[in-house]
C-alpha cells in the first residue's frame, strides 16, 4: 500500500519572526531616544578666551542672560536683573561698573551675550541698556540646560 501524497501539517515560523523583528525595532528606537535625550541634557559649552590673540580687532566680553540675572564671565559673577537694569545700568552694581569700563574702551571691546530661553521676554530691555551706553553687542541663544564655562587660555596652550 502506497501512501497518497496527503498534506502534512507544516509549521511556519514567519509570523513569529515578524513579531520578533518588530519587537527588536521598538527596542532599538527606545535605546536611540534615551541616548539622544541623555546627550543633550547637561551639556557644558566651553569658551576659551585667548589673552594674546593679535587677530582680533575687538576683544569679546562674555555675559549670560536668563531674564532674572546677568552672569558676567569669566568668574560667573551674578547680578540680579533689578540691580543690573536700575538707572539704565548707570549704577554702582558690578554690571554697571562693567558697562562703565566697556563704555570707556568701546573701540577695543564688545559684549557677547548667551541668552537662555527664560530670558527672551526681557532681553530687548537688557540689550537696549547696553546699546544706550554705546557698547557693541552680539548675542546667541543657548539651551536652558547647558552649562556655560568661560575661561582664559593663552595661545601657547591651544592645540
């Protein structure tokens, strides 16, 4: 007796593999999302001030603005907004004294301000205070979670 070619049940693994591949894809997306989030948060932005750079026509003075206070760099000296903007910056505050020095040397120095997102609402007033003193100003928005580190570095230390 010969057996007729009857259909033998065959188990297909394609549905299982499809589910497995989808699961691995989701895990990869989760790992990429966590990595992207962790790389952006808490980032430190380092600015090196060259003391003996002969190529600069104007030397930058770095400040940081977050709407509540101005931070003067290097040294991270903080001045509250009320104190900084009082009397149009013409006061005895640390910020006022800095503006006095910048006003005297306006042909040699200018201000670069790192503006945090919380400071956009009143940055125009802060900027106008500096411009009213005849000091040149530039600004750059930075992320609220970044730490700004400004320090002096001589040309010999540069790579």
